[in-house]
C-alpha cells in the first residue's frame, strides 16, 4: 500500500533508508503521470507522527540528492514531499494502532462478504489483521492487512479535533488536553 506499482516499490527500496537516516518514515510514495511531466509524490512523517514545512524541505533535499545521483526515473519529474494530512492514508500496521477509535474506509484486493469496500471504526490490530467495527455490523471484523489495497481515515469532527490538538501541542509549552482522553 505504501507503493502501488513495481516502480513505486523500487523507489521505496532506494528512498526508505534515506528517510530513515534523516529521521523520517515514508508513509506513501506514488510516481504519477505518463512519459512527460511525471510527479513523484512522497508523504512522510517522523516516527512520532509529526511533520512540518521545515521537515518536508529537509527530507526533500535529502531525497533530491539521492535521486540526482541514482537517476532511477527516466525523463523529467517533479518531487513533492508532504505530510500525510489529517484524513491520511493508512499504509502500515502501526497506522491502524495509532488511529484506533477513528473511522476509515478500506478497499480490498478481493471480494469479501460480497463487497470490496468497507467503512467503519478502527479497533486496532490483531496479528496481521485489522480489527474494524463495520457500519451496519454487530461483530468486530478482522480484515487481513495483506488484502487491503487502500485505506484512508474519514474526515470527522473527532479527527479534526485530534488534528487541532496535535498542532496546538507542537506549538505550545503547555499542551492542551488530548480530546481522545476526554471520551
């Protein structure tokens, strides 16, 4: 899920160590576009889940240096390094642990229970399965992580409050109370 195509996965192999050495983790990488005007989009964050503009610039410089030396993409491309955002993609097992209690949409690579798309509240992770309370279902479902081709948080008031809390905590010496602790 962090990369969609074989080319994405090769780039991840090249760039994961660069991100790690500079103190970041690549959440998702996509090389988009045709032969001309391609775009290499990288979403990243620190292991603590933070990323600001200075972090994006720092990682962008480190990646650009390696990309210039290795030259793994033929032709011209634009490099974009960004945060995953509030309604972020969920691409790693740890994302489903971090965002337990929040709503998400999942898309599978196969039909399960007569469908490929699911929406529900993330409960957590059990072994290599995502535990999710699906809309309209009573029991918690376990979805194999390997079956998920795309997962994304759903923008809700609760998620927006978490985002505001995280921003305030970064900017303040006396951080406000985490909204998830008051529920």
